[in-house]
């Protein structure tokens, strides 16, 4: 399990539209990254296919040399094309190239955590790609390995190859289809990191979220994040934003205590 605070920062939104190309205001992106670390964030989620390369370069420009306490989690397994498509890149050669791209663009000699992004829950074999990453770990280029978009069977197969410290899957108060994987990670002591914790490109909206938020003097976004923290002790959050105000709001959700009545009410949202 990752030894970090429960709320980190997801950097995907720092790229341009469609997670492609540079942002309209690169200096604002760098300001958000610096503010996140200033406010105590100790883990940042990224990937060299965000941009591509753009987000990792912004992270290096804003934060390098990195504080000793900062963990940077990246992903490999896909590549971008000029038409903004996302294509699988799971061969050993492609993964080696991706790891070296991440090392270069982040400006580090070893990657803290590398998640293998797979096409979908239990679709296809991950033996070749995860073995390739395990070999790079043995070479000292990667400290820890994780999975993204994987189901319980894939997790079990990965664990037979190398240790897994985190699983990053889609999960939020309105989308709970990944309950079985969450349960597996709880049992095995592996961090579970929901991506799209606020709904992603289609933000979560709910009358119940609004009602609970009003009773706490909070926002519905904060309630959605707090619900995830209450859901299981191994859940880590990486909400993303390109706004300092939303960054501060997201981090404050860690101080929001939801009552048993709140949680019962929120169970009607999923």
C-alpha cells in the first residue's frame, strides 16, 4: 500500500482540450502544482501520454528538484496520436520506451510508481506487459508497480508476477460497478485510487449530494470526495483541477465528517 496522505492531486486536467497539447495558460498550471505541494499534497498522479509529454514537462518545470516526501505516480500502456486518439501500447518495447520517456520528461532516475493501464476489466492478458514492467523494476528504474482499469482476475495475475501497491479504477458515489475490485484491494492491503472521483467528463450531479452538502455548509464536490474517503480505509483520492480555488476546496474535503445518516442517504445516489 502507498504510504501517502489520503488526498493527492491528479494532473490530467493540466493538458489542453481532450488531454492533448499544452494548456491555454501554462504558468497557471505550474502555479496549481506548486500550490498543491505548498498545501501539503504528497502524491501527484500523471502520465506521459497526457499531452503527450506536456503534463510531465509542466510537473518538472514547476516542482523539480522534487521534495523528498513527494511521490509521483505515472501510467503507461497507451499512446496518443495526432487525431487525439488513445491507442494501446502494451508490447515490451513500447513499455520500455514509455518508462524512459517518463524518466526523461519528469527528470528523475527512478519512477516512484508506474501503473499499467489496461483496456478494461479482465479483458486480455497482462502477463507480457506486467512482466516487462517487473523487469524494469528489478533493474531499478521503477520503485513500485500498480494497475489501472483492471478487475480482480487481472489483479490476481499481476500479483503472481510482482507486488502491486495500488489499483486505479473508475469509481465514485454514482458509479459503484467496481465494488468487487475495491473489496479485493481492502483484503490484500493494496491502495485503491478512484479515477473520475467526481464523475470525470460528466460530473456527478445529485439532489442528495446537494442536500448533504447544505447540512454541512460544504459543496456537493466535497461531499462526493468525502464519501469516497468514508467508503474504505485504503481509498486514496487524486481529484484533478486547473483551479487553485477548486484545489483548496478538494483538499478541504478531507476534514468533512459524514454521519451514518449522511452515508445512508448517499447510498441512494449510486
